């Protein structure tokens, strides 16, 4: 993950060096060599993904500068869940060092939040939108359950107490969902079970410098614009207990006239989601590695 950029780009390596200094460990070796089970632990995966995302962005900027070009300032920056930390760095609101420490703390807090109340998540594919509220209500009759992610039309994620999630899976299958499966996670992200984690993140955020974003960010749950440091602090704590409405975020960007979406990070998961969102129909959707050097970046 990101190995080519780290090998070729001094700017990318500088991002990794800053992150390792902040964390006090050589996380680059874990990213490069694993083992996978250690890297996939939430407290490692979240800072690792952030590091590679920003390393790829800085490598692209370096590549542009070496040719006398620049990557223009984007209209918006938005991150999916933990991706908001990378978006905040790209928007100039957080330093790499502070962001990776926050991402590490976020992962630790999420792993321990909701003590005594087993939680999980489920992916529901192909369920008619008209059925979503009913399915959530059916599951919620058996415990805490919320709609955690609206990723694209026909792709949602539910989160909450295990019994409630299992009842919702059965209800979704009966309602005609193409697929309804429990995810291989033991935490209920973006649900009220994360309230302890949210409180912990409010404390962690109070100890670092957060600046007003230089690029307008979009909130996960509401797609509202984030333009101040105080708004960003609230977003980065509150979004642990609220959902990620990626459909609404892309809709807000499209309504403001966005014509190009560039995924900044490893892989093309978000690009695939955006392509399925009707408000982005006709827009250019690419990875940062595909970006012509003189065009604007919107992540």
C-alpha cells in the first residue's frame, strides 16, 4: 500500500517520517511488511491509511512542481469516516503529526467503547430505499440500531447491538435485499455505542492545534459545510456516534457545481461509490494517480 510513492517520492517519505516521529514508532515497516493481522487492528489501520493518503497527495504535488505545474485548490474536501482526518490534513486544518496521533487515539477509543454491550455492523445491498427506515425500526425493536452509512444507492451499512443487527439482517433479506451480511467487526461504528469514544475524541482534540480549513469540508452525517476549527472539532468527535451519508456529501458537492472528483488514497473504493450516485452523473471521477497535473483536485 503506497509502496511505489514512498520509494519514488521524497515528499511522500517526509510524510511518513513526520508521522513516525509523532507516533514514536516505525509504522512504515508495518505498512510495508505486515503482518496483516497487526496492520488491520483499528488503532494501526486508521493512522496507516491516513499516512498513505497524504503521502500520495504530496507525491502528486511534488510531481506537478517538478514539471512547473501546480495542482489547483479543490472546491471541497471530504473523507469517508476516518477519512475525515486525511481530508482535514489536505484542507490545512491539521498537521500530519497531530492527525496520525488523533487517528491512533480514535482507533483505541473505538475498540474499547460500548463496554458490556456487544456491537457489530452489517452491509445491506440492493434494498429499496423505501424499505430502509422500516428495516432499521424492526431491528431497533431488539436493541440499539442505526443507519450508519449511506454509501451509494442500494448500499447501506447498519450498526448497533448484535441482536438488533441480526434481526435487521433477517428483515432485510425477507424484504428482498440482494445481500445482507454481518461484517467481520466487533465494534458498532457510527452508532450511540460509540459515545465513550466520542467523549474521548473531544478530549484528544482539545489538546491539539486545529485550524480553520483552507478548503471547505463536508460533514459526514449532514454534508453541511465545515469552515471553522470549532466546526471541525465537533465533526471529528460527533461523527463517531452519527452516520456517514456519502450520497448527501456528493449531492452537496454536485449542487455547488463540482465537475471532477478525485479520490486521494490507496485504491478506488470511493470512486466506485461516486460513480453510482446519480448527482455525480456526467462528472469526471478518477484516482489521484490518474490526475492530469494542471487540473483541480476534489477528494
